[in-house]
């Protein structure tokens, strides 16, 4: 597993945060006035405290991806239930289970590495 680090450099009243890989290459950048202690390696989610990793939107995305991989049938039913009954039959016709499962599992396999790799402040 690749190792990433988060660096914080003062830039006026703000801070420049950079995620760097093991070779020192910059993977992502962000300028903010907030104090962060970690982020996802791709720089999509930043965390102000360590205990916030896996919570909020980041946790929702992780749970959704794990659900698609581990229990796709239940996730399919959940997706179907979000629609009003009059539209459900149309949605099921447009999204047959096998095609839907293949599509969402491919998405989950692609997004999980980005969500699981965490860069901590150096």
C-alpha cells in the first residue's frame, strides 16, 4: 500500500495543504484557513480531527461502497424503495438487477481505494 503524507505550509492568513506520495510528488493541493490533521490521499475529504475519519460524507460513501460489494441485493432493494411506487416498476425495467449490480460494484471497486487511503499531517 502506498504511503502518503499531508504537509501544511503557512501562506498569508491561510495554509497550503499538499498531499505527497512516498517519492515526494504532489498528488493534490488545497488552500484553507482551517486546521486539518488528515485527508484522503486524493484530497477529496479533509478531516479536522482523527476521529472524524469515516464519519459524515466520507463515512456515507464508504458504507455505500461496502454495501454494494458485500450485500448488493439489499442495496438494490434500498435503491428501488427510494422511488415513489408509480415509478418503481419503470426504474426496475431500466435497471435490471444483474446490470445494476455489475455497474455499482465496478464503481465501488474504483472508488474504495481513494476513500481508504489516508494521508496524515506530517
